[in-house]
């Protein structure tokens, strides 16, 4: 692995200076008065669309800003076609990618020269697709003809209340530059992205645990390896040696934490195997409240599975330029053979910005370009889909329409969903005095698509007044995000796959109470049906996600160690889950494959969709459409009499909406299902 210091050589750097006059900076003319023809360019995330956002005044002109100019890739159609068809090598170097698909050096130079005229400095990545600029609010206001204002953004979903700066209007640049710019990110410092990690509901009832006594109910990375057929590969000595894993994250890591976790598990590796790459100044101090537990779990899981791999952590601010820049950095560095992230936002948030005229779908194309570069260079790429089931926007704008997340929706990322492992789960029911009056129990008969509908009949164990109250509470709307994109088209590798264009569903939750905000009308509440009938539908277009799924349900989840948990949960080891676990686990699996095969394996999707439709498929599709009810599956035992009776209600294999269709290869709740990873390696070997 190249020494981290070599990263600077992998990026083509331009640092420009403003013209000097009499020892001082001269102000360049504002665009409106420069004689240039101004053309609007799409910006990224815009928090002014959020209901309740309140302008509080003008942003101080001296406020420092980081703005990223994402350039349009050349020969894009040819690149997309080649990646969707299965680019198996020879893979490109970053320089080769820049020459074939990046913007021309002339375009980069002209953009940087323009910015320099306003006193703005910039750095261009080696792929010629991302130019990162640094300056003040006043400088960017003049260069881009925008007005930065301060806003108070109220708390909503998982998002905390924030005080931010933002531009209510899209930026403008001279028309000669605008034609080559895809989007301009960073006119706001709003933190829009959510981590896809979630604690188990029964955490509060668990006895406090530490590293010395991880409860048997909490899985470890070794369980993932044995349950999904990876053990033989690792026993043969293929542990990711000589490989580098890339983690893209929006919260900082303390490397000593995963190192301690590994030592208890018998993984002989130290914190020195971790390299921290601070993008755009980094993600700030380590803080669980800001998502550091997400970064910790990504590194703990991937590092324990691929024990021989080095880990590069690209930690960036939780802003749209930070997120995009981290991916472009991982691509331009071209060090990591596989990359993953467990952060995202809903497509509905993007759609709301489009409807309000604040954003266009080019925002999603920004991530597509970065992922296409990763694929062309042979770098595998995994994105967690999310944890709100079929209703991903519940944690963004708070709407209740069917929605998937971005950037998991990209056709050029492998979208990682979640399942629920089989077994018995028991939850105590207590009275106001804390005395146990009953035990509620659910028996999961086999590996199902993760959806928390099975928890709702046990509402008394969670202190809810009714099953309806539990079902319609945001805290119980957990499940593997999946469904159909309204932004991204269906990729060719999904064409003809049974179950992609048609689906079955159980509508436990029916979206109601539509509200119009900024031109977008969406439902904002649910009605509840305890035992819905099986429905069906078609989806003629749109990228379907996830691509594949593994255990992600927190109630059948994994031990996560973080010392900061002590103050939150009374324990340093807590049972966690979420699709957050699946993405870094697959990242590590890719590193194991690479060490076994002696080369990068590239973008997974064309290979896995082909494998899933083969006679000897390594996949087990989750095509179950039956409901589970009665005392065999849902029951309660009275603590005083010992009598067991059935709980009313039902659950099924679904992500709160999409369920399986028998005989099909694909399910919008869990994708192709789960794989025997040892057998799947053969499909990559035969490329």
C-alpha cells in the first residue's frame, strides 16, 4: 500500500492567488457588472425549503466558506454503458480516467482563473471532476451572484436544530463556464445526512455489558463470516492482506476504539492500520451525538472481517460538498480497492428542492460521477440503503410517501439492505411499578426482510398505548429501505430480472394527510391496518434498491463498542443494527476476495445480478409472501399464571410495504436476498 504521504501526488493541485496591487488584494468586479453573460448553475442541498426555516439576517461577508464545483464528465454515455455492462478490466489509473472522462485541463484552468479574480483559492482533484474552492462569503457572493443569509432550521426527524448560512437562489457564472459545471455545492453549511445505524429496542433492558462480557445474543463479525459462508476463504489465509478499505464518513473516529474492540475479538491488529484523511478540514471532534458511533462501527466491522487490510477513513464535514469531496478524494487517490459509506438522505428531500426551484437532479448525478470513476478504476463501492423501511423520508422532511434514499439509489453503487435473522425474541411487559406482568414473544421462522411490523403486536412491552400507536410512531418505523427511485433510471443489469418490475406488498401503513410545502405535495401521517391483505403492483421504470441484503435488524444485531455509550446506555457495548452494518461488511468481503484473487474485483452489480439468475446461484432470494400470526409466531405468557396465548396481529417478510413474490429472484424489500459469500467468490473468479 502506498504511504499516505503519497496522496498529495495523486491529486493535481492548483492553488491560485488573487492579483496583487500595491501589496493588497484588488476586488474583482461582481459578475453582474463584469460584462459576462450570467448563467444559472444548480446548487446542492438547500435548507431554506424545510418547513419552519427562518431567515435571521445576513451572513457576515468575512465568513469562511468551502465550495465545490463538480464538473461534467466527458463521454458520459459510453462510461455509463461500460460500467452497467460489467467493467472487469483492465482498470484505469486516475490519470487515464481524467484523460478519457474528466474535464479538460483548459476548463479547469479557466474556472480556477475566474475564481482567482475574486480572491478565491482552489484545488482540483486529479480526475478533473472536482474543484474545491475556499474563500469568504463576500467573495463567493460576488463571484456567483448570490446573497448568503443566516437561517434557523428547526429539528425534524433525526435532524437536530441548526443555525446555518444558505443562499435562497442558485449561483450564476459566465455562460462559457456554466456549460461544463454539473453543480456547485457548499453555498450552505447545513448538515443534511443521516447515519444508518440504530440501537436495538431492547437495549434498555439488557444488563450493562463491557468488552469482557459481550452478551451471546449480540453478534460479532465472526458470526457474519460463519452465517454467510466466508469462513473457509479466511481459513485459507485470505483476509484482505495487501488491500486497502476506504470508509467515507461524516463523523470523526478515535482509532483506539476499534483497535481495542479487535483485541478482545482476537484480531491481531493495531490502530496503526488506520489512516485518517481529513477532507475539507475534517468532521470535527469525536462525538456520538454527531455520528462517531457510525464511523466506529464501520471500522470495527470491516477491520474484523478483513483482518489483513489497511483502512483509510475519509472523514468529512456533514455537508454536501464534504460528502461529495470525500468520494472524489477516494477515487482520485485510487488507493482503496473497495469503498463504503453508511450515510444518506431521502430522494423526497431532493424532490422538494427541485419543486421549489432550489435544486435539480444533477445533485444525484454528482455522486454518480464519483461512483463511475470508482468502477472504472476497479474500486468496489457499497452504500447502506437506510433504516426507515419503504418510507425513507420519515427522517428528512417527515413525509410518509414511499421513498428510497440517495446516494444508495445510484445505479453505480451496490445498495446494501437488511434482513432479520431467525430465532425467538422475548420482551418483558411491566406495570407502572416496574413489576413484570407478562412476557411477549415473537418467533421469526427464517431469515426475512427486515421490517419492524413484528414488534407492533408487542406494543405493551414498549409502553405504547395500542398497536396503532406503536405502528404509527416514527421510532417503530424501522426496516430495510427499498423500493424504486424516482430520480435514477433502471440500469441494464436489472433488465429482465424477475421481481424487479412487479412486486407484492402488505400495506400496514397507508399514507394520509397530504400537505403542500414549497410546491411539493406529500402525505404526512399514516393510517394503520393490523392484518392487511396481500397486494401487488408494477414499476415500469426507476432503479430498484437494494441490490442484496444481510442481517441488519438491530433486534438480531451486532455488538458495537464505544466508550461514549456508557453515559447514554449504561454500557460500553450495545446491540446495534441497521443497514449501516451491511455496507462495511461487504466492503471487507470485497477486500477478502481481492486478496484471494490477486486483483481488484470492481463494481459488484453486473456480476451479482448475473450470478443470481444462474442455475447454481449463490443467492437465497427472500420470496416469502405469507403472513405469520397466532401463538406459533406471536404470543404472550402471563407471569402469574404461566398461561400462554396468541397475540392479535400479524407480521410478514417485508420492509413495512414490499414483500416477496414466490419464484422471483428479486424483492424490493431485500433485493436479491442474501448470499453464500464463499460461493459468490467463484463468480468473481470466473470473470
